[in-house]
């Protein structure tokens, strides 16, 4: 079975990244090696996050419209991001 990855709308691929949806929030978990600055640059860009695909082996889960970053947290080197759906014009 292949590993985990996040694929963003612009084709950016984050190997060993993870995502999960709960209570209208999409949580993305960054792999070791990403800084807060790198993570912010990625997830504060709504063009990148308009579509996020989480691949885990043969599973592909697509999340659309999560363009607003609510939180970026660093818990002892483990960076997590909380996204919500953006306003529809």
C-alpha cells in the first residue's frame, strides 16, 4: 500500500500529509520538515486550497471549497491546520 499525501488545487503535493473532516472543519496535518512559515504560505492561499485531495493507498477523498484558514498550530513540531469553507459569492 502506498503512503499518504495531500494534493492541492494547483498540483502541490505534500507527501506524508493527512486530512480529515469533522464538524464542518477540515483538519490537515503536515509531515515533519515543514515550518510554520511554509505551512502558512500554502494554506493561506485560497487558490491552492480550493480543492484538497487526501490519498491513502487506494483511497482518494476530495474536499472542495475549503479556502479559509482558521488556525495553524504547532504542537511540539507537529503542525496542524484548520480550514473551513469560504463564502460563496
